[in-house]
């Protein structure tokens, strides 16, 4: 017989709509993938704010709050 130490976890689901700029960012990536392949980019909607060789380098360039950051493959 096993003794339960922790209470059963409670799972809460929250339905969220995608960020309004997600589609714009995805369109930018499609249009610019070849030019920025292998780089890290920071986008706000369909605007490129910064790009760098690494995530660490990118994070030093600009405030990331509310920005979309991804590596381009």
C-alpha cells in the first residue's frame, strides 16, 4: 500500500487566442527565411527589430518584453 504524500495535482486549462502579431511574424519568417537562415531574430509583428548569431547576443541588443524571438532554420 502506498501512502500519498502530495495532493492530486489540479490542472487548469485556459483558452487563449494566439497573439495578434503571430500571423504577421510567421509571414515575415516565410518571406525572409533564406536571408536570415542560421540567425536569431527578434520581431514585433512583421518588423525585424534585431538579429544576431546567438540568443544571448540578441537578448543584449534590445528589451524583449512583448517581442517574438526565434531561430531561423
